[in-house]
């Protein structure tokens, strides 16, 4: 599957650490934080993946055609990482 029909996506990788440098497994909390960080950009779909092994969440949001057209050359980089199923944007 190619995310966003081959167009770039906005992407947040997020983890939660304790004061003693231990990663916490809190996918719901991290997902809510990632959704907040990407609010206001992108289109109508997103992809969420929780990587249990490393306790890192990834949220990808579809870039709109207008956003893509406004991006200067060199600002877009490919991301070959895995992603979860496509869903409607979280409000």
C-alpha cells in the first residue's frame, strides 16, 4: 500500500519517557498527543501505528494537493516505514 496515493504525508514519531529515562508503553496517550501535534494540517485521512517492541507511535496524515504545491523543493523526504490502516482523521 502506498500512503496518500504516493504523495508525501505529515509525520509524527512520538514516545513517552520517565524522569529516569525509561520509555513508557502508553499508546492511547501518545496517539492523542500526536493527533494534537498534527491538528490543522493535512487532508481527511490518517494512519496510526504503535510499535510495541520499541514503544514508539507513528501518526501519518495525508498532505493535501495545495500543501504539496506550496512546499519548497527539497522539503519532502521519503519515509518507507510501516503504517497502520487508513482511517478518517481523528477530531
